[in-house]
């Protein structure tokens, strides 16, 4: 195996002798081996291939010189590029697929069998007051205002919705305040709903004022149900 390639034979001295045969043989061997080598060939021509074996033959990579740098041959194949995109943040496409699929192509778990209204936060919950608790880390993106909450106590489960959630970088914890004073010091687990509750799905309108009577209407969760408070 060689990377020798003679672009010009003008200076070989014996154009019809042994040197010609030697040069032609080297050129032929270099071409059919795709300029295979642990380092890139010198003075490449645009479009020239190079089989990079710097990581060994089992991890050889075919590259092309684009005029300024060596580019993986995969970059020229739209189908392979699609596969690379399909693997997402994983190293391989299989790593991404095996999250949900078995090797025989069957689904690892039936989604229909595991559907539930509640998602277990799997967080350590610390009781603060009847409507307030904390969890470690920044989870303000999870405990968003009006998201339904199910809290498991020693003897029962109680329901409410998030009024506010604030993260403290000093304590590295998120403080969640509920609309209702329903929890106590026996709180063991917190689950949250798939969607936020509200008259418009995820964007409830609160503090609506009746221009005639001056009454203020506020939507809130009471015992797990959406209710309207007038004040």
C-alpha cells in the first residue's frame, strides 16, 4: 500500500524503461487503495479521495478533498445525511431507537397501557406551609402557573394548581406556591398534570372585572376542579 502518485513523468529519465513501470505501478496501487494512509496525502487535487485509517481499518473513513479541506464522503450522500440527522443527540441511530424499540422491532412498552393524567416528578419534596413546598434544582419550567398538582400525603391525595414557582440559585431550589392550602408535613410525592388547567386551555384569564357591578372574577383550582371565585 502506498500514497505515492506521480503527476508528471517528465523527469523520470527513462520514459520507456523500468522507471516507467515502477511509477505506473505506484500510481495504480495508490488509486485502487484510495490513497489509504494514517495521514492525508500531500498536494491533493480537488475531488481526490483519501481512505483515512488513522483510527485503524475497522474505523476507516473515506474522505474527499474539496479544494480546502478533507470532507467525509458521507457529506455527499443525502441518504446518509438523513440518517445522521435522525440519530439526534445520540452517537448512533440505534442508540436513539432502542429507547422505545426492542431489537426485534417491537415496542418496549405499550403507550396505551401507561397513559395517565399525572406525571411523577420523582423529586424530593420539602414541606414549607399548607400551600407551599420546595424541590431541589430549577424546575420553574415544570411547575408553571395554573398547572394541576397532585400531592400524596400519608393518608390521602390532595389536588390544587400552581400559583407561582420561583428558583433560588443560592439554595439551588424551586419554591412552589399552590392556589389552595391543602398539603401538610406528611407530603411524600408530587405529581403534575399533562396540561395546565384554565378556561382557555393553558392560558386562563384571571381578575376579570365586571364593569357594571365592579365584581372581580378569578379562576382557580379547588379540590382538583376548576372554579370561579367572585370578589
